[in-house]
C-alpha cells in the first residue's frame, strides 16, 4: 500500500480550505497530515495525534496568533518536513504548502485554492490594507520580492496542479506557467434542504477581513434600511460593527447546523468580495436562495445571472444596493428547485470521484 502525506498551511480554524482537506483525508484516511500550525479548535475534525506540526508551533503564542509576522519563516518551515518515506504527497495550498521538498520518486499533487494572492495580483491592495508607514511598506515590499522568487521556484516542485476554479486555473498559468486540472471544491449540499419561504433578511457568511469587502455591503444596507445578518468573525469585526446601523446584526461564529438554518430562512445571500471559488454562495443556493455576487472570480462560475441570482459589476456601494433592488424585484422569478439543482453540480460526491480518478491516473 502506498504511503500518503497531506500538507496544509494552517489547521487553526475550519474554513473552506480545511473542508477540502477533510474530504481528501476521508478518501485517504491512513494519510499523515503536516501543517505549520495547529489549534485544538479543529481537533474534532483533525485529531492532534494524526497531525505533524512545524517548528513554528514551538514559538510563543502571541507570535502563533499573528501568522502574518512569520512570513519570512514559511519557506524554511515548509521545507523542514521530512517526507522521504511517502509515495504520494497531496498539498492543499493557498500559498506555501506546495513548496515541500520530496524525493524524485515521490509524486506531488497540489490542490491550489489560490496562487499566493498577497504577493501576486492582490499585493498592492494587501499593502494598502495594512495601513503602515513608508518604512514598514518598504520592508513588506522586500519580503514580497523574496517570496515571489521562492513561490515561483516552489511551483516547479509540483507534478500535477489541481485548480479549484477556472479563475484559479488562469492564475496558475499566469504566475507559474503551469497547466492544471479543474476540480471544484466539495460542497456538502446534502445537509441543506431547499426552502421557498424566508424571514425577510439578507445574509452574509464570511471571515471578517478587509479583503472580503463586507464594508461595502454594510454601507449599502445602512442606506437601504433592510435587515442584514452577518455570520463569521475576524480582525475586521469591530470596525464593521462600529459602522453598522441597527438593521445589521452580527452573529459571530456559529456551528454548521446553525448556519444552515440561516441559509434556509434568508431572502437572499450577499457575496461582496472576490474569491477564487466561494463555498458559501453555493451553500446558499443549496437552500434554494438567490445570490447577489460581485462579478469577479469563482462566483461567475457558480451563479447564473437571472436564474440563481444577480451580479454587480464593481465594488461600489450604489451598484451593490442596485443589485439588492433587482433581487427584490425578481424574487418571484427565482425557482428554489432550479437554484438547488445548480448547487448540486458542486457536490462532495463529484469532488471525491474526480480526486480518486486523478490520483489513479497519475500515481
């Protein structure tokens, strides 16, 4: 039997990338897992005894809780894993996991959620969001230059890239000069039942970071005066709460079953940022609910305009507000059964079959 290792950047929370890793691990339950940092919060899904961490895990907690300060250590950390005993390595990567060093007879398949966004096409937005002075920005630019060189070389260590969307596929080609196989992430549509009724509120489920552009949605709903529920947590929460009127409610972190209830009871789902895929909008569609999305990234591959939702063309408050009005005007035209059927095209079953087939073809 072939020995398999799974490599993932962080196991500190359960987000979309971790759901992908979970499904891959279900396919190969005997595989060992390697990661930079581990948090006990994920132990129900990824038991600690099955996880190997890097030397970063031994750093003081205040540094482990601020991973962006450790950027210069990531290449060394990922290269420190000894994977010489494995026949197959599957990395699940947003940035560094693809850079593992392996033997020449070991196959490396990398599921790419995004090609290191913060040093490539979103670098200047990332630097702007940090709100730092010129000296700090200078050192950020130096670090980014070093990481771009390493990142490009690390991509050459991958035998087969899997892209999570056509958007990611194009970026892999642009930045790494590599072809890739398209396999959309697994969405557990079976646990979500479609409903036609709603309680009148709009819904956002997201990590609360500036990159997600939730502030634009908040400004739009402040003006519209319509009820908006925001589920999720993150470093931008305090700022977002401060700018919100009383019609906007923050629910923080909720369990999967609690989130499903909100999907089923919302009028529509709001997806204000650009994501390479975006699992949450598909989950909302699994509940039969239309999605209003920014016309960029993975949402353009999952949402069908006028059928399963609507788009707005720029991250501008007025355009998002206009999209909300169109959702309301077209409410009777959206068929929950058709919306649900679209979500089923991104099911876990399809993902599992595709991963198994690709591994069998390449190992």
